[in-house]
C-alpha cells in the first residue's frame, strides 16, 4: 500500500530546504504512510487514530531508524546526522537522544520523498515487511 509515493519524477525542492524543514515534510509523509497502512483494516476511527499515534511518536520513529540503519547509504546516514544535530532538546518530557534520532529519521524520509521516492519505497517496504513478519 505504498503506491501513493510513486511519482513520475522527484519533486526537486529538497536541495533548498534545511534539515528541520525536511523533517517537517518527513513527519507528514511518515504519518500519511501509517494512516494508509491502518486504513486497510476495518476499525473504529479512534482505534485507528491511537494505532497511528503509537507509530509516529519519537521513540517509534527512532526504533524504525534503528531497524533501517544497516541498509542505509552513507548519504542517507548523513541526512540522519544532519537532522539529529539540528533537533535540539525536544519536549521536556522526552529523551533528547531519542528526539534527535526521530528528527534524523524524519529528515531522511522528507529528503527521500522529494528526491528519491523509489528509495523511500524500498525502505518503507522493508519496515512494512518486517512488521508483517512479526504479526
């Protein structure tokens, strides 16, 4: 169900955006991906919402990044580092390292969405496959 990412060509504006702007886009892409995944199953709106919230918070994003790290290119790792280093402390009740890793994940997702949607499809597909195998 990741066909919504299929674009004829990259959008191209990623080069003009900083890490935090890319993270903002990446956060939206990740949430939409999760919403689409949960929309495939019948359920009440509130239950679907709570399921998506569980997938899009900082520690879930940091965990997704950890599972993908062995498959990332050096350029993708650099995007993660750039996002992580710009993240700041995050909310007071969150671990700064987790928040930084989540921001790095979002930065990479945002850049890939804009510049290399096929690679984004590969990485999201890997996470989806892993999740299916765990169920």
